[in-house]
């Protein structure tokens, strides 16, 4: 059995797709691409696909991850291209690597989010970010299955900065326009209960009276291990890439050692 880890995106209008919508589209893509999937046992077998920390419905993302199990070996890049061709535009398969390590979900300890605030100036956003960072706690409420829950949205936020919209051209705006627009870039740890971008917006409204005239366009730019020393989120697939690169060298060294004849009289 081979395991492949994939990174996919939710862009443009398809950021409004739910996780279940994506699952259906992805399983159809697996069939169209004729991927030799491994299936679970039981009365209702289903393809072995493991999803990790999916973004909330309504948010865009450049960094969603999943893992699939195959019954035959496939080249990860060719498999990625086939799957990407079979997916709707906006749900794009952008990266693939063979799984050579364990614990992908455990590496997703933080996310980098971008909040596009149409109708808000950079000065207003920067002032609100300063107030939020200065607060010891920022209590917000969210309705859960068991009712309303109050929790601290401040503790999980590692950094929060305001930028001009023009300073972030790497991610196309969902609603481009010529009016005032600020960008909030934040790094949030994955804690329990989870702190979402809308919780941070609720906190900004509560402590700094920041209330955008239209809903914010939210995009996850990255998720992965959080580096405490430099305060950034790194690539969660990097350990698998390193293991794949090291494998040929290890195999070559093993083959060379096997070809060395034994020295007569040695132990």
C-alpha cells in the first residue's frame, strides 16, 4: 500500500463549498482519474481518505491537506495532475508527496489567516489590532451544539498585523474594488476550543469597535508546524519530501554495501 499526501485549495466562489461538498467532488475525481484506491472493510466500503483540519465553510484556503491510500504505486506528481484536471476550477490540487513519515495531523499546529476588510482603512485596522494585542483576554461567544459558549480568543493569536491590500498580491481578492480596504494578517494556534477568524473579528468588534460594513473575505494562507523561534508556520509536508530525497541515497548505499565481497578470514 502506498500513501500520498495532497495539498488543495478553495478559491473564489468555491470558498463557499462545505467540507462535505469537497468530499463528494474529490471522490468523483478519484473515480474519473481511475486512481487505484484502497477501501475500508465492512458492509459499506469507502475509499481510504483522511482529511486534516478542514477550513470552515465560507473561507478560502491555500493550504488544505488530505491523505489517500493506494493499492498500487503511482508517481505523486502525475497523480496530482490527473486529480487536478478532474476537480472543479477553484478546488485545485496543488501539491503531492509520498507519505514517508507519520503524524501529518499532529504537525498542523497553527494557521496563517488573511482577512480582507472592505470599507475599512489601514489606520482603523492597525488601531484595532493594537488594542487586541494589548488585551490580556478577549472573551467572545459562539453557538455550539450544546449552546452558547464563552472563551478567550486572544490567547491563541500569536501575531496580528494590518497591511495595505496592495501589499498582498499573492492571493487574488474575492471582491476587488476601488474603495478603502485593509488586510489583517494573523497567525493563530490550533487550540481547544478552536479559535476561528470570525472569533477574532468578534473580539475586534468587542474590544476595539471594529465593525466592517460588509463581511470580511477570509483566506487561510498556510497551516503547519509553528516555529517558536521565528514565529512562522512551516510546510507540514517538508519531512516527507526530505525522507523521499534521502531514500535513493540510502538504497544506493545499501546496494553498494551488498556488492562488496567479504574479506577472507574476516569475522
